[in-house]
C-alpha cells in the first residue's frame, strides 16, 4: 500500500493491555494546571524504565471541571492496577500536591478503582479532613496557600499500550517534521497519548541485549550509523528513523491514532512507514497497518 | 407507574403517613392501597377513608400527594427508593428517616424535615421549619447522609447533631444552625442566625452573612477552600443559583467550637466586625 507515494509496510504493531487512569488537575489558571500536569507526567516515558507512561490530554474549561476552575487532563498508564496505584500515589503526592493552587480529581468512571487519596491524606499530619458528596469522598489536606483537595478514589480502566510506528526519512529534518505532524494527529484522537518527549522517540528498542543487566537495548537495525555492521532494517536512501509510541484507552483509540499518524506523516522526504513487533509472540494486540487505514478512512 | 393520593375534602385533621412506605405502593393494587391502615386525628383509619387513590402508567415510578397536603405528616418517612412528590405544603417530619430515593415538596414544610435521614435527596421549593436534618426525638445523631435543598428559608436548629450529608438553604436560617454538629456541610446563601455552630465538633457551616460568631470560635483568616468551590459547582449543576460574589472572593474562616472538639469551621462572606 502507498499513500502519497510512500510505502506503508504490510506489517503490524504489537501492543499490550495496560491499566490506566484519567486525572483532572485544576488550578487558578490554565498555565498552573498544565504545569502541575506536566510535572506529574515527568519522565513517565516508558514502562521499561519507570513502570509508567503518561501524556497530557486536553485542557478543560472551568465549566468542564468539578471545581469550576481551569483544568488539564493527564493520562497515566502502567502494566498493572497495583503498579498504577503506586504511580498515582507517587506522582500526585510528589508533583501535583506541591503545585500552586492545584487540586486533583478522578476523571474516569470505572467499576475498578484504587485509593491513592486515602494514603496521601496522611500528608495532612492529622489536620486532614474529608467531604463526602454523593458517595464521592474528597480529602482536604491543609497546605500553605489553602487546601489541596483530591479525590480519594480514582478509576482504573483497561487500556492498550505500545501501539507504534516507525517513520523512515531521507534525512533527520524531514523525518522529524513528519513525526511532529504525526504527533499532532495522534493527540487529536480523544484518549490517545504519545508518552515520549514531544511524542517522538529516537531510540527504538529491543528487549534485553548483549549485556545481562539491561532490560532493553538499542534496536541496531534502525540505526543509520550501524548500517554496515548489522542486518539493517533501513532502505538504502533512509538516513533517519523516528518512532512514535501510542497508548490509548481502547484498541480502537490506538488504531485510530495510528491511522491518523500515518496519514499525517506521509509527506515528502518520508520513504517508508512501518511498525515494530516481536513476531506476534508477546503482545495480545496485533494492529495491522493496512487494516487500520481501511477501517479509519481519512 | 404513577400513584396519586389526593386527600378527601372532608379531611380536617393531621394525617400521619409514618406507617406507609410510599415507594411500596407501586407493588399494590388500588384495593390493597385502600386497605392500608393509617393514623388520622389520632384515630386508626384506612387509607381509602382519607385519600382518593388514582393509579396510572407512566415512564418512571412516582407517588404524588395532593389536596390539602398541609395535613400530611411524615411524607416519605423511611423511604429508600423511588420518587415522592408533594404538590403543596407538607407537614412535619417529611423525609425523616429516609435512606434513598427522591422527595420533592413544591411548597413549605413543617419541622424535622429530613430528620435522621441517611440517604436520598430532598428538595423543598419553599421554606423548611425547625430542626431540619436534625436528630429525631431521643436519638443522638442528626442526618447521617443525603442531601436537603431548600429554596426558601429554614428555621432554627438546622442540622442539629448532623453527622454527614449536605443541607443547602437558598434564603436565611434562624438561630443555632449546626448546633452540636458532628460532621457534614450546611450552606445558607443569605443570613445565618445567632448561635451558629454551638457545640459543633467537626463539619462546615457556610453563610452569606452571619449574625454573630460565638466565643468558642476563633478567626482563621481568609479561606481559599477548594472543597467549597466543588460544592458550589455541584449546587449550581443541581439548580441552586449561587451568589456570583461567592465564586470571586474567599470567605472568612472561623474554627471551632473550641468548647467541643474544635475541628469544625464556619465560613462567612460577611460577619459583624
């Protein structure tokens, strides 16, 4: 299959079930809400290194938030509900609680929940108190600019992580421009996040490697400088590759985001678009590029 | 199903609905409803002696009380589900002991509205009497859950001994709001009377203005309380029009009652200096 003359490889991305939560962070200004969300998303790039992946969602108007202030959606993904609860506790407590004027609310109705707020309340050192509104408990933790208010419970959903695309370009500049356009398209799909910096990964990886103590290592087949030393995956005229990793709240969401990204990335200077997989042995979901393009028309 | 109970024109005295589980009427025939015993003028009667009963199909389950509804006491007493609508004023103890469902009163109510309730929602378009959301006689706790929204004013001892839940009053309330309160939230959009929060242990009283602050309360500055925005937003969504100024400036905060546990708070936008 070709789009704008660019080859779309007949392959699939191998993706995995992930647990996710949706946080609504509010503050006195949109900038403060976004700042708190960015801090909480910090370094949640890949579960390989920190057991969490995250991305900012949409900015919310006061009319869309529980406390009628500007808000910012933050998505957090992890490989299990237990690990996700750990990350929620850690990231809300470490990043959102200290952020000026912030509050943190659950944004996901789900039968499965965890209670990071029930642990974070102890930061109140005995001065914490709670409010119960329509069965929903909020903790009030005294802080120096007022109170930090957060939900006790956060919903946990069944999401999908590890959707991916590899964009091969004739040079770094054009490959990067295509990747940036693709990330914009991904983030327009509700529920989709691109957890890498700017949504773009320049270091596609493979599991484990030559050294016993590393969980992942560089995917040598996509490194232009190793072209003569390894079995390269690059076409002869490809000199830069960027990977896009996509998590979403459903398989349909990840598929739609990948399809949108492919179309956005089909620009001059891109030679081929492919996806990473492990031969289909590890991931529960196989997202075929040709199929998602047919199912998600432009 | 819609069950309409309309008082007969010859009814003149108080009618207690304490023994009638109104949501259970949906499962009874008209004849069975007529035969239900109730107390009228302190005498035993059958429901059919006092009410005309009309049963109709409708989208949702609802019991409607109409006629001279001022005579009806204990409307929705102990209800746990469904919807009860009072087309007019209600007597005393409406919604007392209820644990679920929705009670809507289009007029005013007598004393003890929602007393000792543990869940559900009560909405009153007019005024509420004394002891709204308070404890029932002989009990130590007031309401332990649920929501009471009052479109008019409320009487004295609003939320006395309240343990949990929310009471919001669009107008004024008389003296001793939140007296002996254990926890929960009371909002009075206009003026709260004297003696507010006397003996309160925990919980929150919020008032547009307050007549006086008891000596058991100490000033705690301006309160930018996130939870209050949450509640105000929720009330707006539920048809309560909030004063614009409440969303623009923080209220003054007083903590107390230090003669009790002292973990309660009064938030007031204006108070006597």
